[in-house]
C-alpha cells in the first residue's frame, strides 16, 4: 500500500469514532496547528483533535496497527521541536482540564491539559503551588511540563515531585501508578516489559562506574536522553517505568493524568537585582549562594544583552537602562513566614557578596507588585530577546548546565564561543543557582553558509559542555530535535545502548515521536528549519512562543494569534494558485473570526497585538468601501436612529412570532444569504428609549455650583439598545446610570451634539482608521467642552468605548469607565449592603487591558457575598458586532460558560454588546454592573451636626 493510501485509510478508520470536524487535513490548519515554539517546521499529514483518554487509546492502537508515526501535542510551547511531525499529530482539545485538590492542597490531581499557571491559581487559597516553575508555566500544560521534565526557577522538576500518574502505552494499556489494582494488573499483562526493565536495572547496578557516573550527572540538572537514574533510584519496576516516562518527550507513551506533591507558597518574599560588573563576578556570587546554602529560593542570571532587551518592560528598575556594557544581574529572591526571618535572610545574602563589586547598590523590595513585575520580566526574556533579532532570522535558544563549581569558567568560555562565531548579541540567562543557563542568539538559515556557521557553533558548544566540563547538553528544555544527534556523545556508548533498549521495549516499531530523543540522523539538528518571513512591523518580532494563545477567544474555533502570524508568514512564501487557495481560507480563519480584543498583547512579553495586524488586513480588504464609511461617519446620528429602528422592528417581530419561530426565520435567512444576514437570539436588545436632550442636555456653563458634577457620555450602544424583551430589569442603562449618579449626589452634564458622536471603535474594528480617528477626535473635543476643559470628570458607561477614547484623549480630560468611576468617586458616597445571592461576573477584555481587574472584583464583592468569575473565559467573542455577523466566535469563546455560572441568579459586565452574548450562552440575564450597584446601595446619611 502506498504511504498516502495508508494515511487515507487511517483517516477513514479514525472517522468511525472521531467527529469529522476534529480530523484536520487542510494546509492552513495543519501548518498553523502543527507549528511549535522551536525553530523547526514539519507539516502533519493529519491532525486529530483528541477529546478524552478513550479516544487516545483507540487512536494509538490504530496507528500502531498501521505502523504510522504519531506525536502528541498540548500547548506547543516546546522549544526543541518535540511537538511537531510530518505524520500524525494527536492534539489535545480543551476538554483535558479536570483537576482535584487533595489533602488541603498538599497534592493536586490534574488531567494533562491543565495549564501550570491555572493549577497554581487553584492552589493559591491553600498557599500551595506546583514545584516546577518553567518560564512558560502560564502557557504550558502540566502534561507538557511532565513529558519534558521542565523545571524552571528552582531545582524542582516533575520527576522529583510526582506522586502518581496515569499513562497510556502504545498497545492501549493504561497504567495508573496511584492504584494498586492497576499496578497489579499491569504486572500481569506486561510481565515481559517488567522483566526487561528489571534486567536493565540490574545491568546498570552491576556496572559500578557507569552507575556512579549516571547519578553524578543528575546532580546537575539534566534532561538529555532517557532518565537512566530511574533504573537506579527505584526498586519497583512500576516506579522505574513511571519515572522513565517523565522527560521522555512522547517517545514512550502518553501521560493522561498526573498527581503532584505541591510545595508551600511563602507569604513573605523579597527580590532584588544584584548587578555585577561582569559575568564572572556574577557567577562567583551564585556559586557562593549554592555551596554555602545561602537562603535564596532562586537566583536567575540576566546578562548585559538580556538586560538591554527587557529594559522597556513594565516594572524594570530605571537603573537597568544605564548599566555599563558587560554588566550582569542576578535576580534573587528570599522567602519566609515571618518578617524578621525575611530580613535576616536578606542580610545573609548581602553578607555573602559584600566583598564583590556591585554596579548598583543592592536594594531588595518586598512589595508584591514590584517583585512580581521582576519575575514577569524574567519569564519574558526569551520572547523579548527574540523580538530584537533582525528580520528574517530565528531566535535560537539552547539550554545547558554545568557543575556549579565550574560555572564562572564555563560561562566565560560560552561567551567567548558566541563571539568567536559572530553571535555578538548572544544572550546568556537562566537558573544560575543550578548551573543551568540558557543562551539565545539570532540565526538566519537563508544560505548554506549560515547553516554551516550554526552547525560549527553547536559542535563546539557540545565539545565545551561535554568534554571540558562534563555538563548537560539539555538541562530542562528536553532533548528534542536539536540535541538528539548528540545524546550518544554526552552519555557514551554503554549508557546510550541502554537508552536504545528502553526505546525498543516501549516502542518496538519506533512510531512514537520518531527522531526525538533517539535518532540515526547526525544532521537532524540542521534539518527542517523553520522559515520566518517578514510580513509586518506589527508582528515581525513574534517568535511563535504561544504565550498568547490562552487569552484568545477564537483559539478553539479557528486560529490563535500565534497561528494567525504563522499563516501570514506562509502567505508571504507562497505564490500562484497555492497562495490564492491559502488566502481564501485565511480570510475566514484569521481575519473574519478575530475578535480584535488585543488580550494577546497583555501576556505577550513584547506586547504584540495581533488584533492590530488583523485590523490592518481588514483595512486593506475594505479599501474600496472608504466612501461608505465616510458617509456613515458624517451621518452617524442617522445611522444610530436607523439601528434603533431595526432593533424595534426585530422586537415587534419577536413579539408576534415568538422566540422559536423568530429564531427559525433568521437562521434560514442567514443560511440562504451565505451568512450575510445578521444573527438573532431572544437575548437581542429592544430599542433604547429616546434620549430626550431638551430635558437632559445640561451643560457645564448652565450647571449649578454643586461640587459633585460629572459629564455623562452614553455610548452609541446604550443610546440604541434597550434591555432584552424578557430581561428581569426593563429600565434602560441610561436611566439606571442617571439614577445611580444622582443617588451618589452628582449633577449630570450631557455633552452637546451627543447624537452624532462615537468613540470610533466600530470603524477601527473594520480597519477604517481615518474615520475612527476622526470620530474619536470629534468626541474628545466635545468632551473637552462639556467638562469645562477637563475640570469635570467624564463617565462613559461602556468599557470598550472608554479604552478606545483613551488612545486619543486630551490629557486634560479625566475619563472613567463605570467600575473605575464607581471605585474612585462613589464607594465613599454610598452605603453598600451586599446581596446574599450567587452572581456571575464577566471582566471585559477592555477592562482587563486597562488594568481594572482588581477594581471590578472589589466593586462586585462589595455588592454580593458570592461572586463567580468563570474560569478561562477571557474575551467573550461578541467583539462589537461579531456576535451578530459571526456568532460562532461568541459561541466558541463562551462554550464553557453555562455550567460555570449554574446557580447564579444574574450576571454583570460593563459592555452592552458583551452582555447580549453572555446572556444567550449562559442562560441567565447579564446586565451592566451599574444595575447591581444601584440595587445594593443607598445614599450615605450625612453626619448629624
């Protein structure tokens, strides 16, 4: 049978138990979904999105039967090419998120798709956390962390803290090491495997010199090759098998579930950048910390070029920008239960280095917002450094470890090696306390000469690490494709022969993640190199790390921000018919279904906003409609009046036909029109009541001398949309806002010319930048006049509009969205009596981007004793009008909402359009938070004379 026919047969047989929509073969998605954070690229022949363990078992069995290679994929943050393939990619769906906290947080059981950062959030109330702390912890899954045995900013890894795990082997057998029944059954069903593992263990134990070397090498962090220490440190072959799976990079089987022993999260912390004149002095300091057991919980090295790359990031101390060339920082942290102990630890750290030269006087901070910023900076070094690379090059990262007593000499050698090969901007940083350093450099692969330079450099790195210092070629990023050719060099023939035998025992046909860990190709590390075409100044800095993906509302529908960039880069490399076909698919997958929320930028270490790229693409696509947009902008009052009339007509039709018939009519019309007709649901708004300007249009000049004044800017959504027909509260948002502001003692001023004004967001989201800027400028001028040149604060009743206007704001204007205004001006003027009922809160993407998360939560908790904030719901995906035109985006973004808000009486947010989709997909009414604040407050009584 031809190879292609085998894959077609696999697809056909898989489709018998996997829905067709989860079997992916088109070019765009196999490329986008099949690319990881490494500098390699392979195109899967098929991607199967796997929803549960039962499906995984059947797919692994099918692939084994047909001897077709398979690779497992979770978040794809792998840096060494462990999660890519040119065969079958088994990719986890979002369903693998189940977890259970055990023994008051001392343990946590998690399915393999749980993000490490989410696990830490679940553990936070118990003051516990996961032990592994990779920089990618917020984006990486616990399954990925385990299968690569990633550690991070301390010496703890999954191998050391795993309590138990649930593994799936190639023959479909499941082993749950936490179950005695499962362990016994495995011994019976896999007696041969058990015997062979025991034999390997006896072989190593009988070779005293090799055993000593293996254990000595693991005194330094090491993830090169299979974890041979498992065969020496454990007596039960089941435990040996379990630990061999950790760090095996998907080449021995699949991790379905894992239970971690957690560690304490100390309540008191303090951090400092200790800046030394050079890398040798910094290394001496770290060596002392390690050998003298100084009370530092982490010591992260950041060399001069890394400091330069992160100096722009929020929270970086100002003195970093002025450090002399060659200066190297150690970011240290001390932790304690009591303030006196913390201060003592800090004093001990400073005493340890008192004879060493510091470029900047040592200064510790124990303020959480400051030291957390320091560590966010550390997590973002790789993407930040990668963003400084020349266009068209790749940011390469290697991950080595040295015995701590050799650290100073080794790092000087490493610096000199980078300079020798022309990597003058090469960066060295990482977990210095463990002798584990990463180094990053820009590398082009556009010519044979560049590839040859890289090959020569890596060969010499291996010589220095292995031959000179007997260190680890891979300390925590996994062996992957870039070090697989050198596993034999590091370990020697005897140890490598044992690794070959381990691979044979678990995977006799070699179909589990071929070439990763074990390879016969000495040139694997310079094969299948990823092209990085320059496409836009907006996104060219992207290194495809995937940190952004967890925030994206379309990540489970079409593409994530990373994948949109991957697709755009591929478009630049294609031509002819292939380009056109790809472009047609890209239009919907990347452009039409992007919410443009920009939440990707909030977790991107270099602030890339892929929404800006998409808006630029929409601008290019809509260039021919510039005249229409100009007309709408110039006649905005007419347009909003028409929109209000349309909502009114829809409501009348709803009343006549009923919800079921109305829904059927609009669904049919939408289908017949090719989705050009808007979407309708029973939660759609009615027409807003008329804003009677003759009664309400008070100006600053006409107002009284009352000190409490506010300019009220109702958004165009509030001016056109009323509550849904069946909503519990039928008062319009404008009326409710007026009532609340007056209750707090404010005199309300409405801007003149309000009917024609708009923040510009509807135009910006379509890529109509000129009209967006013009409308925003008009509105700002209107607000300037209404606020008496900024003397009076301005209240806007919708968060997205507030954020849009802030980008154009005259600095004299004090503009607030609802929660920010309530928190700043009204909390002390109103008496809050929280309702004793369960309510849901949705924090809009704009509120998140404006940094208002904490204020939103504080206001809600003043209003209710039981506030539910649904997990992993970021942007709702309604995205202005996307909920009408592309309802599947809203549906996907809120797919997990209904069960999370079960039992809630109502829901609250700060965007009228968001509330439509939230209501529809939750089954409860969502309204502005203003409604709840009004419900649970009364005006504070004035103190008696």
